[in-house]
C-alpha cells in the first residue's frame, strides 16, 4: 500500500477546455442573440471546489479497540454507501517479541501509536458521520472549534496529516527491527541462561525495553556485581 495518495477522485475542466467546448458548439460571445459565455476562470474555480481529494486522518479510539474499530468501520462504510470515499483504514504496527516468564519467546505485533487508527478518506459530512458514529471511536485528531456563545466545548475539526507525517509513520511501521517486551520489573529474580554468566542468579535493578536489555546484580566471587544482559539471555524466576 502506498502510504500517501492524494489523487483527485474526479476530474474537472480547465479554462482552455471550457473555451474549446463552447467553440465546438458554435457559440460565440460576439454573435447577436447568443448566450453569454460563462467566465472560464470562475467555471474552473467552481470545478475546483467540487474536486474531492482523499487525505489521511488520525482517529482516536478506545484503548485496545483498534482492530475492532477497523473491522466495524470497513463494514459500516459499505452499509452507509461511503466505501468509495473511505479508502483505507490502517493500524501501523511493527513486529515484536514477548519474552515469557519461562524464557520462551512469542511473536507479536506492536502498535506504533496505540489508541489511534489512520483513515484515508474524502472528508465530507457523510464520511465524518460514518467515522464518528462507529462504536469505540472517540474523535478525529484536529483543532477544536470553539462555540461563539455557548460555554460548552466545540466540535473537533479533523486535521489531515501532512505528507511528512504520513511518510514518517509508515516508514516507522515498515522497520523490521523487532521490539522485545518482557514481563520484568526492578526487584525480580532472574536466571542467566546464555552467555558468559550462564547459570548465575541475580536481581533485576534496571529494565531498558528500548534497548532490549536489563541490568542485574549477580553474585560473582562473593560480591554483588551489576551486569548488563540481553533479554534473550535470561529467564524470570518465580
């Protein structure tokens, strides 16, 4: 899937084409009794206003409901007849690995932006209603439009993502470096299962999930020594 697509969904005539069509019909603004030719600049501007462009929008959803929202919105788009304007629904993800307590590893998918779904759509009243009324959708990401008189909060005006934002999001999702998640915290007891400190036991003093590493105090020659270890080199002790 191409991350950015902003191709108009319909075509419009430019000024030259308007003039050519009028000439083909035999009309001339200089002929007596002929209907005046519409201003080609105004006609082109009006056609441009009707041009519909699909843009990417970020939609905030309830925690852990990203997949449910995606599936429901895909179905609702068809039911409501707006599937030609809601074109893509994506949950950017990267591969991950979960390290279990017994030391085994489980492949997972880690969301790049938990709590958000990206939708490529032509924004109008129908598509906004379809998205906002989908169960577990909170709202679009955008700017709040304050009401002029009421004290109540205004509506959120959806803000399309810029091209650099979209490129950055999908580039990050395309990175194949697996993120390792481990069920470990400071104070947990571990056993080293690989490397030069294999079969040593120790206590976790620091966990660095971004680096896939931790620090543990190991008893080496009778002294507590801090050692940095890979997640893949240890197992958690009960």
